[in-house]
C-alpha cells in the first residue's frame, strides 16, 4: 500500500468511525443497534488494520527519505569531483603559462627582433585563457547554485513528509483511543443488559 492510499484509507476510517461508531455508542437498548456498522466499517476499525496502515505510511516515508538522502550524497560527490577537476585544470594552465614565459625568455635571448611579436602573442593567449577561465568558473558557480537550490527543495520535501507522517500517527492514535472508548461502552452496556436479564430471571 502506498502512502497516499494509506492516508486516504485512514481518513476514510475516521469518517466512517464518526458516522457509524458514534451511532453505536449512543444507543443503549438493543444489541442490534450496537452492531449497526457495515462489515467494511467494522473491519476498518480493527487495531490490526490501523497498525498495518501506520506501518505502510511509515515505510513509504522512510523510503522517500532514503531516496532523498541518496540523491543528496550523489550531488555532493559530483560537486567535489567538479572542484577537483577545476583545481587540476588551473594547475595545468599555470604550468602552461610558466612554460610560455620560459619560451619567451629563450626567444628574447636568441631572437631579439621577435621580442615584440612574441610578447603580443603571449598577451593574446593569456587574455584568452583568462576569459575562458572566467567563463568556466561562472558556469561552475551556476551549477553549484542550482544544486544548492535542489538540495534545499529536497530537504523541504523531506520535512513535509515527516510532518505528514506525524499527523497520520496522531490521527491513528486518536482513532485507537476512540475505538477503545467505544469497546468499553459496549462492554458496559452488555454488562447492564446481562444484569437486567439475570434480575428478570431471578
């Protein structure tokens, strides 16, 4: 039974209990009026069915919470991998820039006429590399922001599910208390009837 079906079943049980259960407690003369509920209503009021509905709702909420936790862990792992990849790329770019500087120094020593052209090319390459780095960092920041928003949304859903589960458990406890009160009233009525019958025979 899914959690939505379990919640609907519990609400239907409560409505039926208020419609039929209250009527049975108000009657005081005949045993047929005490048993005025239908077969489905009487079956839905048993503690076994209430416990089964509570277990199904708890299992569904636990499964949803586990799925949310697994998705959050996967997102965190992906974020760590992206950060490691970004650090690796930055290290490679720094090494490339150092190599370019070394080559420029060698060219300046070997070929003085090419100093200006090499400097221009190096400046262009450095500017292009810096622009690419800024674009990559912006994309990564956007992705991280989206992941954080998704995590907040998932956490809110998990909190909502826990609140719903607590409300369902409270409703089930109230139904069990009402059922126990009705059973006690029926037992008292039965004892009164038995006493009246015994007194009549006496």
